[in-house]
C-alpha cells in the first residue's frame, strides 16, 4: 500500500495486502504489477494498463496496435466529448 514503493493507489494496496496475507499464511504471495491500471486526471483523461509500446519493443515481443477514436463513440458524441482515442496493444500470437 502506501508504505512501500510505487504509486499510492487503493487497488494496488489491496493486491499487495492480499499478497502479504498469503505470505503470512505460508503461501507464495504475488502481485502482478503489469495489470494494475493508472490514470492521469486531465481533460481528456489518460489511463493505461499493461506494457507500453517501448517496453514491448525492448522485450522483443511481436504485437499489433488497434486504435478507436472517441469521435466514433455514440456516448462521447452525445456528451460532446469527442477528443481522444482508445489504443490497444495486443500480442500478435
């Protein structure tokens, strides 16, 4: 949680608490930090989860990219918030 390194996020602290409880119980506690989301509260917001393109390239992982503009999303259009996009990186395998 907030007493160890990294961002102070409730969902991260929850996973870390579960891992500590597992270790106390004699199990192998583990937190997969690759699946913990993050967000920057700007307008539009910036959110991410998983590896970046730079990390995938550095690791030699073959991936594909998909993009979807908010301007094509019905809810975004109805709310007049069409700036931005969704970008998904997926394993090519």
